[in-house]
C-alpha cells in the first residue's frame, strides 16, 4: 500500500518534487544514522549489469558490448524463444565477458528482475535492457561519477536515454527521451513489484538519494524490431492493459486482434500495416539535437545490415 501511495505521489510531485522529498528524507536519515552505511553490506566495489531479455536477438550483441568496459558482471535472466541466449553465450566466450545466464518462463518481468538482484554480487546495479546502447563516453563518465560519491550512501542515478522507434532513423516526437534510475546502489531493501502494468523498483525513501545527470548517455532502440515482433509487443501491452494476460496466451490474443483491428487473418500483413501507420507519426532522428549514434552501433548495423549511420 505504501509503495502505491508513493508511486501516485510521484505522479503528483513530478520528477523535481520527488527528488526534493526523497533527498530531504534520506539526508536526514543518514545524518541521524537511521540506516546502515552502504559499506556495511560487504559487497565488492563494482557494477552488476541486470539484463532481462525476451527475444532480443536484433540488438543484444551491441547492447552488451557497449558496456563491457563499465560493468564487472552481467546477470542475464532470459525468457527467449529465439536465438538470444546462444548469441549471449557466443559473445561472452569471444570477448571474455563475465556473464551469468538464468532462464525463466516468459511473462513475469518483476520475477526476472528480482532474481537478477538476488544473484548480483557488486555494490552497484546497472539496469540495462537488451535494446540499450551506451554512448561512446558513458563508461568513463559513470566511473568518474561513482568515484566522486560518498561510499556510505545509497543512490538512485537518473539520466536520459534518447529513443528510436520503428527503424534506426526515426523517433516519436511526443516521447523522444526515456529517463529512469538506470544505476543504483544495491541494498537488501530493494525489490521490484507490479504497480498497474509497470515493473517498478521500490527503493526506501530513508535510504536513497536521487541524482540526475543532465546528459544523454545512451540510446534506447525502443521499438526498432522486426515488424511481426513489434506487432506482438504492441498487442502484448494491449492484452495486459485489458487484464487478459492471465486468461489467454499471446498467440490467441494476437489472432483475435489482427482480425478485429487490421481486418486480416495474415499476421505479416497486419504487422506491415501497423508499422506503416506508426512511421507516419514519427519524425526523423536529429543527431545534432541529441547525440550521434554510438560507434559500436554504427559498426554493427554496417556489418549486419549494410546500413551507414
């Protein structure tokens, strides 16, 4: 109940108001020694990348490699039905990445995130998805920031990720940026839970100080997917919003909605219609306004798709 109240309170306060309230409470608790210092957890200094994947074969390679100079381990909880886990194992071998791969049935992201937290071993947790690509300077910037912070305190560190949609050249004019606490100090009080349809990190007010970095440190290839996969993702959200995710499987729901919404029984035709409709609502990505494409992404799409960014 308290976590729900705080969730809705954040909606009312906005980001700045939320940071102000959180930082006042956590600073008071810290000064009065009401919480144990972060050093008391006896966790190794370093960063665990928490990665939950479901059919991320399109982008998982550059995603993981873009942070290889930043993180000390990857805890990957995979629910894929495609070749995603094989790709992860291959690049872990090729590049010597410290990857621990776990498998869970698809459908409960909160369970997957909580498992990743439980299996992590380092002081810092990087929330990283299989369609995130770090900017060229993110690793050095984040390392310098961590080294400048009080090692006894707990932090939620926010920054903007620029979003791309449908293809590598477009984005939504309404939601071009995604801001979350992508990096945070581990504590045994942290956990994820469902609030409405969102997997939400519950971080005690008295523990955590918020820091906002006003600098774009990466790209979220939010809906840059194979058209059929993209249609499935869209309809999965609809199914959850309608409260049907526990009552039928996604394939059954897709068959119903494809006929109802797109007036066809052909899923590939429906996917093509959906993508064309979405593209008409997007704008061209402006790298001069935001950031240039990361080098690792440029190299990857050139090699795999023959696309020059």
